């Protein structure tokens, strides 16, 4: 009787191993989709319209124009937003790697103290524009961080949630595509 027990036990474990291998192979073959576009691109202001121009003094001490010949990126950030805080380092790195595309951060905060704390804590060297949280509805989004890609004329060509390098590259890819099309037309 003990031989029958050991044989059935052995067969049981062989079956479990085959099932585990089959399950692992099934998972490896599964088609895991990555988003092909920007997330939440239906939020915010409409594409193909002029982005409201800036009249605010940035942390750099100047009143920067959001219009640049190569286009520009405008990132909406909110004080107290942890996803926004995680984005500051990749934004600064991307700015160093792509100095021809200016990046502006519109930082929404309840008070000037919160605004200054974020700038000093993350050592932001990009132009940061201060905005009150009461002004958020004007930009038609409640998602943060949220980004806009503006072409050389200040027209919105892409928009969406920006949580890291991949989404930032997707956002700027629209600018690069538009710049190629302009170069072909000339």
C-alpha cells in the first residue's frame, strides 16, 4: 500500500509542475498592452487652439513667453501632489537633454509659502509660474501633473497626464513631428 501512495504522490507533483509550467508559459505569451498615447488626453483645453499666454513673473525673475520656435512644454503641477513631485527630477533631466524645447511649470498653490517651499525643496531651475488654486477651473483640468505641448505659434498640439519620462517623451514627440512637417513644407 505504501508503494501506491508514493506513486500517486509522485504523479500528483508531476501534474502540479506541468500546470505551473503551462501557467508561466501562458503569462509570458499574454499580450500586455502599453498605452500608445497620452493618458487623459480628453481632459483640459482643446487641441488646436491658442494656449493662454503668460503675464506672470517666473522664479527666474522674468516674464517668459510660452512661445518658442521649436515649441514648448507647459506642465501643470499642484502643491501637495506627490505624483507632481516625482516628476520634477525627470523634467529637469529632460530639459538638460533637450535644451531646444523650453519647459515651463505652472504651479498651483494655496499660498506663496507653499510655492516657495516646493521650489527650494526640489531646487527647480526651470521657469516656475505661480498660480492660485482658484485659477485651476480656467484651464479645464483637475488632473495633476498635466502637460501641454505647444507648437511654435503657441497652439496646443498635444496634451495629457504626465507621470514620468515615457509620457514626457510622448508629449514632446508631437512637437518633433510637427517640426519635421514644417521643415518639409519650407
